[in-house]
C-alpha cells in the first residue's frame, strides 16, 4: 500500500531540513519504508480538501490507505511502532524511547521555537531587545540539562531510537545560532545523527525539492 506524505512546495527553510516533513522522511528511511511525497503550496494548505487531512493547515500529513495522520511526532511514533528499527525490542526500552520523543517535542523544542519566532516576527517590536536574552537563557537551560544527561554517550538511551531522531531535528533548529557552541557533546551528537545513511538520504530528497525550484 502506497504511503504518501505532504511537504512544502516552496520550503521557508530553503532546503536546510528544518521543515517537519524531514522528521518523517528520516524515519521512513531508517526503517526502509518506501513513500511518495506530494508537494503543497501555502494556498492549498488553506483549502478544505487539505484541511480534511490536517485541520490546522500544516505539513506533514501521512496517508496510507484509509489511515490519515498529522503531527510529525505522531507520524514518527506510528512508523516506529509498526516497523523495526526505531524502538528497542523490550517494553521498558520502548517506553524510555517514547519518553525522549515526548521530551524532545514538549520540553526542548518549545523554548527554541519561541526564540525563533521572536527573531523572525518580532524584530520591530519595542520589547524585542529586552526579550531576546530571556529567550536565549531558556534555551540554554534546556541545553545544559540535556548535555548533562547525554554525557559521553552516543545516544540518549542505548541504541539510536526515534527519541534521538526527534531530538536531533529539534536541536538542528539552533544551527545558525551560537547557543550550541558551549556543548561539544551535543554538537558531536548531532554530527553522529547527520552521518547516518538514512539521514543523508532524507536530507538529499528534501533539499532536491528546493534546489529544483530555486
């Protein structure tokens, strides 16, 4: 049965792998699952047909027969629990991997997105100059906590899992900032993930969408 995901027709990140379809592409590549990509415009994302798939008008969506999913974390979780390669075999290990998936999206990502939004959309606001240091500090706190927990380990909990996949995609949003520079173990962690063949395939595919339209 063909799996189809949606992605930006014209990605705001200019092919840097920050759009959330990258998470799903990477998960598919890790488990060796073939899929097709349907590119959608910002106009299409507001139309009734798309809103039936994704009520909030965002990407990615996932379609497999009658199954339609949205939210990248939920899609990665579905892929991980239905195909070998992204979760440990034992129940306790799987539960810990899910904890890291949720932690990446619910604890580490929000302050990073708040900072990103402030930089992109609030530069002209009178409070921007005072607010940005506070947002930076919130991100630093999470990075400090994560770096301490990771320590010298290769991955968050034993072997690479969906928890690492989501965490790395979250951390990569800081690539153009200096906030990661104080944590060599996090930089090495990201580099290990980016060196995975599945990541490279997924990144090349999403980059090709941008370069073909550049």
